[in-house]
C-alpha cells in the first residue's frame, strides 16, 4: 500500500510539473522589435480602429476627456466581472512600459512581470497584429493625458482566479491565423484583429473559447441580458451601402440608432477613413451566411 501511495505521489508531482510547464507564458521574441521606430499618425489610426477608448476611457466621456485612458469600465461575463485597467502613460498605467512590454500584453496576453491577462482583454484578436503596429500604437499612447487612477481588481471567483490556468487556455485558443483566409487584407485586419468584432458577435464554448466555425453568427450578451446579433449575410440583410451609412451615422436602414456598447463602436468607426469603413462593410457582406446561434 505504501508503495502504491508513493507511486501516486510521484505521478501527482510529475503531472504538476507538466501542467506548470505547459501553462507558462510564451515569450515574445525581442528581436522582432529591434530597430523599429514608430509612426505617430499610424499609431493614432490603430488606437481608433482598435477601440481602445471604448473600454479604457471613462464611461460617457467626450472630447479631451475621452482620451484619458484611466480604465475602470466593468465588463460582465459568466466568469466574473472584469474591469478595464489604466493604460495612460502614468506610473499607475503603462508609463513604465516599452513597446516590447505592450507587445507581450497584446500579442501574448501577458503582463511585463509574467502574469496571464484574462481574455476579456481581446488579445485573441490582437495577436494577429504585427510588431510594427505595436510600436506605432505605443508611440501614440505615450502622447495621451496621464491618469493616476489605480486599476481596479477583477471580481473573479475560484477557479477562474487562478491565472496560471489561463496558460493552458491560451494553448487552445490563442492562435494567430485568420478566420477568413481569402478576405481582402484591409477589411480582414480591421474586423478580425483591430476591431475584434468576433469577440462579441461570435458564440463561445463552456470555457470561453471562440467558436470560430460560427464566426459572427451572434452570441448571448456576456452580461446575461439579451443577445448580440448575428451579423452574417442572411441574418443581417443590409447591403454594403447600408453598413457604410450605419458606420458613419449610427442609424440603421430603418432609422433606428445604435445603442449600448455599439454606440461607442460607432464613434470609433466615424473617425476611420471612408476606405476603412468600406473595407469593413465588404468583409461583412462577403462572410458566408450562418443561422443564428441556437439558444
């Protein structure tokens, strides 16, 4: 019996070591950032297209106040409530980070001190960006107003508060391949990476992984209230011109208006170029139709 217990103990230790190894953060190659210099105008475009202010600016902020990336907005989910952190260039934000640190966050979902970030931060979309994008974005973020706000801890219970387990989750779902391989590059990057449209409009499985076979087919609202719509052709019957008008104005073809979080998204889309809005609309109308996500 003692020998059996000893062997079980050895197996348990071995399993723990294996799990610890496979759940470790995957490092980003520093050499990818060597020699890169930033472009401020391009960084601003990435900031707008990425919707950074939609989560990190104070709710309801307008004008210059909407550029204060103090964080604090609550993001409800079945796994707990997550709070957007301060990403202003202050000591309480990301002022001490360099582009490589930001790259670790956006492309690997990992903090500079090696902690896994929760995928409420859409790094599963941002992983499709390039190091040059990160360098440009960091240059622009460094020009924004400082905030001394302290980032609020997430309200997440056991077992989801064990961040190390996210390393195993990432091995399943942190992939940098495109969903629509044949889509034009501009629209694909705006929808699948920067705009991270799939993070809301695609259903997730029981452990929060995106079901990419039902890409953009609609999903339950993470707050538990209502449904995020299916935006594939068929379910969404709008033409390309209808989508472009919606992105510019916030009004649907039936003269309803965007509400909730989508209103913030529209504010970002309004500031993109006409070519960007057209590219997004063409991507969405080219997506194969899918039936609404079953309830």
